[in-house]
């Protein structure tokens, strides 16, 4: 080889070595930056775990040596920051022999994950016992070769929630015990009316266990006589979310049906939506039997009184006609006779209301239907009323002429009752407006509007109940027994009509009754 050729080879070799040097320099730089990036990532993950509110620790080996414990878990342990590298039970001797130790051993031996909810754990912090509740997971940790090396602990401090839940559970238990001690039959139903709880009194009454009774439909213990009432509950009260009271005969374990008063209350959320229904049923069998006896007695007394009182009325009229002559003695007698006549009239009215009441109770109220002119009937009732109440002013507005097929005497009774009430409960303004109008293509309405005391919204719900009278001073001021509206309502319902009331306290009331029109 020539000298030049040799130099040229050496130069090439030098170039090659330079290239390689540049390549290795570049690789060095790259690996340096990779290492930095890796270090950065690890730092970030550690930071994330450290600042997490979840309690996290990594325990290695069969002694559960703390390899890593984040800030949150170290705070709960209360044993300071120098815990890494030490076995867990050395740091937390209070856990020795406790269930936590068993759970850890189980995961380490089986590799299975262990989960617990609201688990009570007692730690000792500064010598004081502190009770915590945790939701936690113990998860086996493996190395790159798939060898189980330790346990990852992921926990959440749920002490506040657990204490609240315990309080709720305690309250619920107390409520159940209380409800079970009550002699009333208490049940709870969901928003659809499906029962989800019966108290002991219910279970004792039907002779079934909770599950047996829940499996049957509660309507099965209701007497078949009440089918209409049950339909009413499902079609009206439940959909409207209204509280209601109902009297039902309920079947006992002996097969007897006993009367109960069932009061049902809707429990609503803040938006007024029904969440559940609570029902309380009280046995009223004895009360009902006494009521029946009283009714039979009233019926008997009313019957017995009717004849003598009617004949007293006849004699009074006879005496009145005998005192027709204008002399001193008759002048003194006449006002007294008038008073006696008025009182007897009241007595007769009361007796006939009592008789009607027992007829309704025993389903004996018969309707004697004929076709008649409703407008004329209203006019006659008004004339009668005005005859005995000279101070009253009544306007009648006939929108049209209406024929109805109904019991004329009964409808007159209803009309007189509305008019008497309108006068009685209007102590100052005795001005009454009546309107006879076509309500729809099949029915006619009669409206009686007064300008009297009015009836509050609360009382309006009850005025059609037997013996209901608005409480307060009015009750004593205005005579009555609270039967008139009950009878009127029964009479109108039996004619397939309806009664509506509108009223404002201090301004007056409007009573409307409707009747089907006679289509012939
Ligand atoms: P009563 O014999 O007590 O008048 P009703 O059954 O006719 O019995 O009426 C029941 C209750 O309804 C009455 O006691 C009264 O408080 C109230 N009421 C009825 N009609 C009127 C009215 N027009 N204005 C005010 N309150 C009325």
C-alpha cells in the first residue's frame, strides 16, 4: 500500500469514528431527557396519590411493611410522618388481633380482593380512642413476574355518613317498635297505593305474617259491600293525592267483619308529589252498634211523636179559628198561639228530618217521581218562604222553562232547606238571588245565592255530613241540627244530580243543585 492510500484510509476511519461519536452523543442526550421525563411522571403520580382525599397505602410482604402511605391515611392513623419502612401492625398496634388483620391475611394468602362498607375501626390518637367508619378495598399487588408482593389499600372515611345512617336506622327501629305497640292498625303504602308495611296490630287482626299479608291485596279483607268506596279511593283520592277518611268493614282472622274508621294521609315531598300513604284504622264496631241502636230509638221516638204533635197542630189551628173575634181576651191570646204554632211547626220539621234520616240509613227513602215544572216549584217554595219571612227579598231569574222527572215533594224539601239556610245564616243582608239555568244539554241547575256569613274552605268539606254544624258562636246563635244539607245531598244524589257550593267568609254562599232534564 502507498503512503497516500494509507493516509486516505486513516482519514475515512476518522470520519467514521466522528460519526459514531456524534451518534452516541445524541443518544446520550435523548436518554438523559427520557430519564428526566420518567422522573417527572413518577413525581406527578406520587403527588396525585399523596394529595388525594382517598386513604391510600401500599403494604409489602407478609408483615405488611408500609412502602407508601399518602397524607390522608397518615392523618387518620395519627402516628406522624415517619411510618414508611415499618410493619403496619407496629405502627398501628391497636389493630392487632382485630378483624382488619384477618382481612389483610386473607387477601395476602388468597390474592382475592376484599371490600367492606361502613366498617368501624378504632384508632388510638395521642392516647385517645377515636372511632372511624371506612368504606375500603384491599387489593393484591403483583410484581413484573406476576408474584404477589403486597396489598394496596384504598379507603374512604365515611364516619359522618355512617353515624347519620345509624341514627336513621335507630329512629326507624324506634318508629317500628312504637307503631307495633299501637292498638291502631297502621300501614304504609307506596305512591301507587301498594302496601309495603303493616304493624303488629294489623298482622294480629288478620292472623298472617308480614310477608303473607304483603303478598295479598289489602282490598281482599274489605267487605264486598264497599266495592264502590274502594273504586272511589283508586279513582279519586289516590290520583289527587288527597287525605281521606272512610268507614269500612274489615275481615278478621276469625272471618268476622268488624267496622273500622280508616284515616289515610298522603306524605308529600317538597314539590307536592306523594311519596307514600300512611293509613291508621281504628275498630269502631261497638260505636257502630250503639249508633244503630240510637238510630232505631230515634226512629221509634219520631214515629211515636209524629201523631200527637200533628194533632196538637190541628188543635192549635182550631183554637186560632175560635179566637177570630176581635176582643180584648183574643188579642192577648193570639201572639201566644202564634208562638206555640211556630214551635210545633219546628218540632214537626225536626221529626220529619229524623224520620228521613233513618229512612236513608236503612235505604228506605223512596222516590215518587212525576214530571213537573221546576220553575213553578221554585216560585212556590219562594212564596212559602216569603210568607213566613216578610223581611226577605228574593229575585228569581228564569233562563228558560225546565221540566224534570223527579220526586216533587223531595225537591221542594231541598229548595226550602237551601232557602231557610240562606235566610238563617244571613243575619244582616236578607237579599237572595235565584237562577234557574241550563247547566248542560242533559241537566238543569238551580243556584241559590245569599250575602250572609259564608262558609270557610275547611268547613265546606264537611257541611254535607250528618249532624255537622260549623263550630263557633254561630253554632249556638242559629238553631239547627246539621241534618238539612245531609238530607238534601242524599235526595239530589238519588236523583242522579249534584250539589256544588261556593262561598267566601263574610261575603256569602252559593249553593247549586242540578237535576237531569226530562228528555221526553
Ligand atoms: P242546620 O240545621 O245546622 O242548618 P244544615 O245541614 O242545613 O244544618 O247545614 C249544616 C251547616 O252548614 C250549618 O250548621 C251551617 O253552619 C252551614 N251552612 C249551611 N248553609 C249555609 C249558608 N247558606 N251560609 C252559611 N252557612 C251555612
